[in-house]
C-alpha cells in the first residue's frame, strides 16, 4: 500500500485513521459523523493490536493442529498397514481351508468316477464272459456240423455206424433266450456321493471356528507397551509401560461382571520382534483384583 490515495477516504478525501467495528472497515473522521455516526470506532493502532493478538494466537495453534493431523495420518497409515497384514493372513488362512475343501470335493469326484467305472467294468466283464461262452458254443456247433457233413458222405457202413454213435447227441448248449446283459444302473450313485461329500464338508467346517479363533488370539499376543499419557487414571503402569495394575478404588472405574475385573482403556504401541511398530491402538486392558492382566 504505497499510494497515498489508498490511504484516503474516497468519499471525503481525508485520511483513513479510524476503524468502524460494526462494518469492519477503515473510515475517516468525517465518516464517523455521517455514514458511521452510530457505529463504535477505534483508532487504527488499537484495532491493529487486537487483530495482531488474534493472529498470533491462531498462528500458535497451527503447528499444534498440523502435528495432530500428521499424527492422525500416521494412525490411519498404521491401520492400513495392519489391515493389509490382516488381509494377507486371512487370505493365506482361507486359502488353506479352501485347498482342504477342494481336496475333499476332488476326492469325492474321484470316488464317484471310480464307482461308475467299477459298475461298468462288472457289466463289461459279464458281457465278455457271455461272448466267450457263445463263441465256444459256435465253435462246438461248427465242429459238429462238419463232422455230420463228412459222415453224410461216408458209404462205409461200419465206419458210419461207429461214428454215428458219437454224433447222435448234439453238443451241450445253453438256452440263451432268457440270458441278457443289463446295462449298469447309476441311479442314486451321484446322490450318495454328494451326501457323503456334504457330511465330510460339514465335519471339516465344524473344525473351522476354533481354528480361526485360535489364530486370531495368537495374532494379538504381541508385546504391548501402554502409553502412560493416555492410560485410564486408575491404571498404574510399570516403568517400561508393559505391566499394568489397578490403582486404589475410586470414582469412574467400570466393574466387569462378578469376578471383580476392571476394564480400563489406554493407548498402546505394539512392537514386533523386528522393532517394526504395529501402530498405536486403543487398548482395553482387563485387570482383575489380583492384578492379573487379561
Ligand atoms: Zn470518510
Ligand atoms: Zn460504520
């Protein structure tokens, strides 16, 4: 603001030396008796000092706010990191379970195929045996037929009569009219396989929840350090923040159930063996009267 006219009232062409607090504008002496007659006015310097103080206060709050937001970003990132690890673990675990279940399904399919093939095989074997028998009979009949033909040309009486004796009975043959090969029936085979598979899968699934819960519990068995600044006032923390005990009875404590355990919250930082922080987490520490931590 280096031009003189900017410092002058446009209406009265006089120096802007006062501040109208109603309209928050700079005014000249003449303004205070005309347009701003009933408005409270103060010298520029006075308003300047008020506003400077406000600005300073706001300025001091900014780094704090930035710090809080950076902290929030870290927390969110930690949550994402944890979520990624959780997802990986869950996918790995789910993968194992699905692989096991797929194994059951494949086994069921193989057994079903095997059953069908065995039924087919027994029919085929029966058919082959019958065909063999029929072919044997054809051979016997053919032999008989040629003997008969040869004999019919014999004019040697003795030879004819001797041979006729052995030919008078036709070779033993079977009555084939009622014999038939029945194609195998697969009725109910698939149903039985699926029922069995269902039973197996149900058994496998019953095993699941315990397994998953166990893994979930193991997952949270980490080295936790409790932050004393955020700990519930009833919590007495050890030097390293890894042990917590319950302070004297007082107001604000929340009793849990009949066993007299107490639930307190604190922010904790969990650290892995590699020292990689798993992030700040709001922990719920349950401590019973004997001081055992749960
Ligand atoms: Zn003016
Ligand atoms: Zn005014």
